[in-house]
C-alpha cells in the first residue's frame, strides 16, 4: 500500500537530459513561468473534488459504524471484568469485540460462552481493534486503490487466524469449537470490529485443520521484487535535469557558457516542441535553440545598452516596459508598450526599439524562427546610484545610523543602501522604537529597515 502511493510520487533521473541555449533575459525567462502559474486545470480540479468526496464518505461510513456499536450498549446488560467488559444485548448480532469490550447476543448458550469469550479476548490482547482503525483510515485515504481493500481483507483473515490459534492452544476441542462458530454465525457484525463472521468461516476451518506451512510463501515474496522494479521503471524514472544556458558569443567555448537556470522537462517527439512558445502565438518562441544576435554578434544586453543610450536623450526620466519580435529576416517588429509612466515616453521608447539595426535571426534545427523579447527601457539622464542614495537617505534621516538593514531577510551593512538601484526594490518597511525591539530583540533598538527586492 505504501509503494502504491510512493512510486508515482518519485522522480528518479535516469534518462539523458537536454541542453537548451538562450540569451540571459530574466524578464522574458520569468514571463512564461508567471503565465503558467495559476489555478489547477478543470480535469485536475474535478479529480481532486472526487478524491476529497471519496475520503469524506469513507470516514463518514467508519464513524457511522462506531456510532452503531455504541448504541448496542443501550438497554444491554454489562458484565465488568478485569480484562474486558462483556455486553449482552438482545439485538441480533454476531459476537465481536471492539477494543476492551466484547459484544455478545444474550441467547448464546452458557456452554459456548467460554470459547467465544476466549476468542474475543485474544483479539483484545493482540490489539486488533487498533489495527482495524488504522486500516480503515488507510482505506479512506486511498479509497480508489483496490489493493488497499484486498490488504484489509487479508488483515482480517490473519487476525481471525491468530484468535483461533490462541483458543485451540488453550485446549478447546477443534470439533466443538467449529460447532460453536456455526451456531454464532448470524446477525450484525461491523467491518471495523473483530468477530465471528461467515465470510471467513471456510478459510478459518481450513487453517484450523491444516498442519503444514505454505512452502510457496517465500517464492511469492521473491516474485514481488521484479514487479516493484517494473513499476519503478514505468512510473518513477524521468529524464535528468535540463540545462538552459546562455547562447555562446562568437569565439567562446562551451566551458565559458553561463548556466542561467536548471529544470526538469520531458523530451517531446518534435524538436521544436521542446522550446517554449509565446502564449497565444503559435509561431513565436520565447526560447529558441539559437537565440537572435543583435547586429549579428551581440546579446540582448548589448541591445539594452544601445537602446538606453538613445533613450537617455529624452527630456523626462522614467522606465518603459516593451515587448518586440525579432523576425526570421532579422528585423524588429510588433513593438508594443506594456507599461509606461507617460504615453509620450512610451511612444518615444517604442520608436527607438523599432529603429534597431538588423539582428541575426534565432534558429531551431537550423531553421529561422520568430522570437519575442521583453525589454525595460530607461528614459532620461537618471543616475540609478544617485536615485538609490536619495531613496535610502530619506529613510536614514528618520532612523539611527546603527539601525539593522535586511535585504531579502539577509542582514547587510547600512552603506549598501547608498549603492542600491531603486528600480530593483519591490518594498521597504521601517520598524522603530518598541516595534523593532519586539521583532528583533535588543539589536533592533536603533531601528530596522526591511527591503524586499524584485524577483
């Protein structure tokens, strides 16, 4: 049962992974991941709902059995003993035990009472009721697995075999004990409890009259080993991690390539299907086998510098986010403004990008493909370091120079604030006085600055 739940969850890298090359464009690389993240698909949501419904119904059935067992005490006569409580009820039930209580039909003859009680006391000594509760919980959590129900039946058989063995070991005559079992085979007996039920009668009689062990038991156990290995190969073996590397500039060796990110993917039958496409654009890629080269040799960072140098002549400062496509012939097209502080600034940045010199087109399997980029453009003569110093100074004036500074939960020196680029900051929180001491102890008495950077 544990293997049935564990094997599909394992991921054992065996098959050879792939190596993809891309330009180091963190904005474009992050966009597809953000687009894929979200709520589960409809089939997954329906499957999770059905699973949860099955779990609730299974636990509900188990609780209903416990309630029905407790009701048997109403109006029944209870005999309290040191080793157990015996409940004699007028309800038509088959004798069973649940934890330290034995439930019997009050019509059982006194001559049969001793053997029946001895059988149920064996269940109590072996703590079979606790085993049943655990098994019922496993059945509820893995209700869809038929092998769990088979295992539950096998557990019930073993528990009855143990109880029968203990009774016969105490000196009871087998034939008389078998007759007692026949006479007590009637009425209600919950699955969650241990008792004399007719579903196991034939097998129990066979076990009581059997004198030799099963010589095939060890052979069956050994035969399960190749089955487990086959299941691992079918459901747990995956490809090794796929390296996504920056496209090597001319004249560099593979050893000089920087690893941008590592992930696990499964090999697709079509080579082009291994590369991520832009959402809603069937023929536009975000990652190609060979990424486009600015002016035939430069990377996206080189194009960034080319654009920023021309955008610095704009009379206002600000940042514009653009997206554009490098066509199969190397031209820049479909320039779109995603975010801008001013429409005129966005139009100016778009004109600069559209006037780009020709690129060397990206390729997959040697064939040119269209590739989309996302690019931040900084307009105006803004000095990031100066802005960073101004932003940090605004907070430093209201806080002691000995204040603690944390960037992404990592403590740094306060001088780091003077060299930070504010465009990379997502949020700043300042704690002073008692609020800082409560959170950071005596070290925070001079104040705390918490900075979270954009991912």
